[in-house]
C-alpha cells in the first residue's frame, strides 16, 4: 500500500528537524513539511552593515546529545563557546548590579539585603518538603527564600527563560528538578550540588556558531536534503484505516496547488495551536487540550552601536530587568561580548526582549514604536548617546508556550491520546521544555517512538 511505511513530520522548527533527522538515521522514509520558505522556525539570522543579529535564541546550552549531533553534522569547527565567567547583571533602582555566583560573592553583594542573603546561604541546612499540591514558581520562591529574591532573581529569570509570569508558572512543569531536589534532599541547593555531573564529565557550556544559532537547523536541513519541503502547508488530515493498520491522508497546499500525501505515521511538530486545528477531524478532545496551552508574545529588538557611544563597557552576558523597575525591557544580551563576529571592530551588538506574559500589550505596537521604547530604555541604562548604527525588530504574537499551573496534566493528556491514536505523535517546545537542547532531545525521543511503532506494524 502506498505510504504504508512513510512518516510525515509537520513543522521544520528545531523539534521537527531533529525528529526527521533521527528518523532518517533509523532508516525510515520521512518527509518534513514546512509552511514557510525556510527551516528553523524562530531561529534565524540577519546581517546588516557588518552586524549579525539573531531573531530568536541568541545561544544554547550544550548537552551530550547536542555535542554528538554537532560532531555528526560536521560543524564542530564553527562552534563558539562563551566565557563561563561572563558576568550577569540585574537592574536595581536604575543601576546594573552584578549577580553573585558563589557563596563568598553572595556574602558581600549589595544586590540583596542581609536577610535574603542569609536565607540563601542557610537553605542547605533548613530541611523542608514541597506541598502535596501543585505550586507556582512564585509561591515556591516566597516559601523558600522570601519576596526580595522572588522579585530580583527568580522573577527576572522566569521572564528570561519562559517570558512567563511566576505567579502562574508551575514549578513542577517548568522546573521539575527543584521540586525533586527538595522532596529527596529537603533542600534545593543541596540537591543541586549532589546532582552535579560526575568529575570528568563534559560540562555544559553556553554556545553558538560563527554564523549564529541558525547554523544548527541549517546543517540538519542540508543533511535531510530533499526530504525537507518548504513552502508547503498542511491543511487537513484524514484517517483512512482501522487502528490496527492506520493510514493517514494529509491534504496540503503549495503555491496555490493542492496535493495529497499518505503516511502510516504523522508527527505534529508545529505549535500547539496549529496542531489543534490539524488534529480536529481525528480527535475533538485533543483539539480542546492543545488549544488550552497559552502562549506569551515576545518582541526581539536588536541594535548595533559604535563602542564610543556607550558609557557602560557591556562586558559579560547582559542584564535582566525586574518588574519593580517598571520598564518594558525584560532583558538585554550583549552579543558582541559573548561571541566574536557579532559586530564590526569598534562596535557593539545587543539584543533586547520585551512583552511576555506580564506585558503582552507592547507586542501589538508597531515595530518602530517598540524599537523606540526599548532603545530609549537601553540608552538610559547603558549611558548610550545617539541613535543605533542599525537595528532590527521581530514580533512574535505567540512566541513561547507557558508551562502554567496544570500544564503537567495537559502533557499527560496528550501522551495518553498518543497511545489511543496509533500513528499519531507530537513533538514540540510545549512538551518537555522550550530550550534548544530539550527540543532536540524531544525530537529524537519522538522519532524513536515512531520507529518502534512502525516495527510493530511490519
């Protein structure tokens, strides 16, 4: 039967690319469909007047799987590693304060009051247990460390990772290790110490490539070659066979022409709200579940300046902004300090983020207005004089899935539905985490589940 061992992966973001790549490694006949004109999803790059700006993730944390993939793709020579000692800052009362990264630095730092510093330093000696019910990140931080640490460390960090609201974000879903460490060791800091990699293991590093993070999805797409089809939109899905021998018919559209493809397995690697629409003819309940995943809007604002324009040296990773500062900027990355080649000689490149779950309205503003607001805030913080040499703005109305309270139940429902719908699989940043590393890991795991399914049908 045509398509009896064919797998279609819908969506060529990093999750879909990773899934299709692993399926190809396992010998499956795979097609990867992407509605836009290029693979990579939000990961992208633009070059303007000697500056390299990234439209999505500015870097990624290495894992053993990512490093193995990079070596396999033959792009290891292009890898760039940031200085692990790069300073990170918090804006406190309008001024940048370095975030302490050791107990000794914590003792002398003026970032937090004496009481807050004591709560951190004494936490390993104060045994506690997490509550039986689900707890928000904010409630956890207040219970363990107090309001000041929530406002000036935890809250900004949550904005930086999830663009989320700590009052709504689920600790269990977003940061499961913290709950596990407290449950097992009675202390998150003690648990973190005991869970460190064994001596001799490869430490995680903050990385990118000379061409930007986009080098990774581009290399995977090059490896897949003709298996990647861009500019093709999945329109609807029909289920043709009984559950024991499921065959699916996918209706697509490309350049105004309709086509039909058959497959024995479908992987939805699209955002949850896109997958919700496509799965509707097969499962209304699953459509409802996927539609319930909230997304936060984010705008990315990149700018380049001559170094002499800035009063601050901009040496380090960058800074995060607590909500108490009443600014629109969530955080700013000093790209040219982290990786070479981001700016011409004598210039600096920086990228800021705004919006998120706590300030969604700003993303609806025109791009030039967003740039004006964020650049004005950066100019004040970093003592920048004059307009940028060049800049770019990207708006994402639904950028990041929110791992809010109840998200764990949503993921369980999706996984249960997969088991009840043979041949249907899901991969994406709303399942195991939004980081590049988590998406790649999830893509590989999904591919292996698909291959196991195909083998049972053979």
